[in-house]
C-alpha cells in the first residue's frame, strides 16, 4: 500500500507506473483504492463507476475496469456534502459528519472488494487517500491505516520534495501516527525530485536513520505526466505542459463543481488548439472559436454560479457573433430552457431557467445512467466511443436534431436550428480521433493534427513504467509485499 504525507504527492501516478512496470514483468497486477474523493470518474463495463485514477491504473495493468477497484467513491456536491458511491452504485448523499458515522459499515464492503480484486492476481497495488498523519480522523479511517490494519498490508510512505520540507513530511508522519500504525510502515519514496540527485543523498540517509525505514527510491519529476488524465480539477492548470501556440481557441468556464474534465485532454493534446480555462469572475474571451460547457456534479448550483459570474451574457454574445457552443452532460442540461429538480436530488427542490441556447428542458431524477456508448456523430458522420454518467432526462424540439445516433438505435443530445449549438450526455467524445479532426476542421480547415490520443496515453504509461524501473527498487518492493 502506498500512502502519502499529504494530498497530491503523486500517489496515483506512481501506482499507475508501477502497475505497468510489474505487468511488463509478466505479473497479474490489480490496482485498488479503498476510498476516493473525485468528480472525475469512469464507467465500468458492469454498469458502475470508479475514480478516474483507478481507471488509468487498470489500463496501465492491462486489465478491465471493475467497481471493486474503488469500492467507495465520494463525489462532492457542496462544500460539506457528497454523493456516496459504494461498489459502483449510488447509495445516497451525506454531509461530512454523517459520512464519518457510516465508515465502520463501509469497511466491510471495502474488504469484500479487496478480496474480490485479489482473486487471480499476483500483486495488488493499493493507493491511500490524503495522509495517515490526519490522526484526528484515525478512529473511523478506511482509506489509510484503518484499511492497512484490517487487510494486514505493508505500507510505503510517499513524500513530495517539490513542495519543500520532505524530510519533515516523512519524519513527521512517522512520529505522529500510533505505534501500532507505525508497525505497518516498511519503507518510503521521495517523489517529484528536480536537479542533481546526489545532493539529496544525505537527506535520504537522515530519513532512514531517523525513522528506521528503508529508502526505496528518489524519483525525479516525470516530465510527461501532463499527458495522462488527471483526477483532481487542479490538473486543469497543467503547469508542466508545454505552452500551446495554437490559434483554435476553445474557452471552458471552470464550473465550481466541474466533473469528468478529462473530456478536455484530447483537445489539449492538439498542437493547433489552445484550451483557455476561464476562471471565476473572468469574462469568457470574445476571441474564442468555441465555448465548451463541461460536465458538472451539481448542475443547478453551477448554473447559478454561471449566471452570477456573468457568463450567461458572455456565452449568448459569443453565439450572436457566430461562435460555436458545445455542452457535455451537465453543460447540455444548462444550455436548455429549464432545469428542474423536483425531488431535491442535488439539494432543495428547484425549477430554474436555463441558458436557452437549446430548445430542450431537463428534469433531474430517476436512476443514474452509467453505460458505455458507441455512436455516430450526426454532423460529421464519424464514429465515436465514450460513456454516459448522469441523472435526469432531457426532452424538447431540438432533440429531433440529435447530436449522436447510438448503436442501440437510440439518439442522444440536440443541435440548434442554426447548427451552432450542439450538446449531449456522452463523455469522452473528443478522444475519438476521426471525430476530433473533423470537428476542428470545421473551425479552421486543415488545422487539426495527427494526434493518436489513445496511443499517446499508452506511450506515456510505458515511459512512466521505465521511469519506475530506473528510480525505484522494484525487487525490494516485491519482497516487501505479502
């Protein structure tokens, strides 16, 4: 099990790289994360959902997605509450203190999934959440040492040298946890190093001498990390990606509860495209070719914020100037004339006016749609592959011009009468190379690249695996596993 000294120390990426590295050695590897918190999720073939990081790790290991790889998924809907998904299915919503009381019962499901994932596997790589140093939450913990104790797994601690103070991170975490939890620790890894590694040799020895733990690796920053899907919305900032000089401008308002934002990754990979994330309060740029409304975990709340920022005025001005508007999932719902939540799925029951760029209306409710989708995009007649992950039903005159014709004979989405607003429930549509090229060619002929998006991800995972082989003692890790 890999636990971090804090959030964003690189646990997810390290586990993905190790999944590919050990799979390349011929081992049957499975990723596992007891509890995750993310609005960036993936649909499994058995009709459930798991965190995007575990989907990437499963891809790295070369195995199908399973709901048991991430048995508890929390999807924040507000500052204090989240939708709770257990073994792929929504069981309800809970505020922080209420969820704290649920945890002991959820541990049974976590251990059940861990056992299921272990069947037929040679090696399970477990990712923790947050940090075990949050000892005030230890009593009901199921994500870090609580799981390690219950499942009897050894723990490797990961520190992030890029943010500074990594000696204090690791030594401090070792010091504040209990003696019983400390007994699960078997080693540490220092991640995201930049510069001359010989300059930190003394630092590694200080940590080893102070904690008694084995240093398993000093891992340099992986420069191609920006190519891989991110789980946290902070990944939208992508500071290590090379600056784009593309002149096809796609503006994306950063919704407060943005979800499934890896929909943007294939567009960001195109050399002639510049995806501009519009921050809260900033205007949608008038020079944009496209305004893309992404998915949302709380459509009504994000729609209210969209209007409060003045983006409703900006997007209508963009449309009047002849610009293109695209909506995905929650963005599709916002573009209609009305969004209703009669049962209070997202909060208090409400019925509000939408952006009215599509003549459709949405009623939120019913069972959550979690399905993989194959379809034809109707404007370009190209094949697309993706998934649906939403609650609610959207109807209205503009659905007579569907954006997608699905392989099961059903249609999805809507296109405005002028053809400049298109939206639907399908996520992942821009990862389909043929469609993405045709979409970009519509904006500026001949300006789409030859990016093979799926191959690009696998090449980055192969590079990451080689990075792990070079900088982590994988043989020692295998000996420590039990």
